[in-house]
């Protein structure tokens, strides 16, 4: 509960929008299908990131083409979800996240 509140305060979860009733199940299935961070390949602390944020277009919440898996594991000393998905601030979003992920994945090889 405290974690959820802190995430809301940081802007990670919009305060006024409610998740789809199937989001939790959908997220689990998506993570089984894509079990690694798209940037660094980590299997730890994975997040299903919305390319176009949930609070901007809630109708894309369950659209797989609007999702990418990013981690918060700091495998290379960075939080891929925060850096790539949110440009270092959870209140922002990166519409070029797919392109940026491809660029960084190559650099980390």
C-alpha cells in the first residue's frame, strides 16, 4: 500500500485512471511471452511499459503493440524503465522509446 502511494506521488501511476479489470492477468501473460528487458536483457524487476502512456490513451492499455518490457534492475547501473521509458522522470514519457531501446541494445552488446 505504501509502495503504491509512493508510486502515485512520483507520477508512475495516474491518480484518476483505473486499470482494466484484466490488466494484472494480461501483464503476467505478456511478461511470460517477453521475459527480458528490451534494453539490457535482464530477467529481474521487469515492468510492462506503455509506449503511449495509460493516462494519455487508456484504450491502448491492453494493446500489445503499445507495450515494451523494461527493467528496474540496474544491471548496467541504470534503471532502463526510468531512463528509456520516462527520460529520467516518471512524470515524462518517451514516444521514441522503441528506437532508443534498439540503439542502446546495440551499444550494450
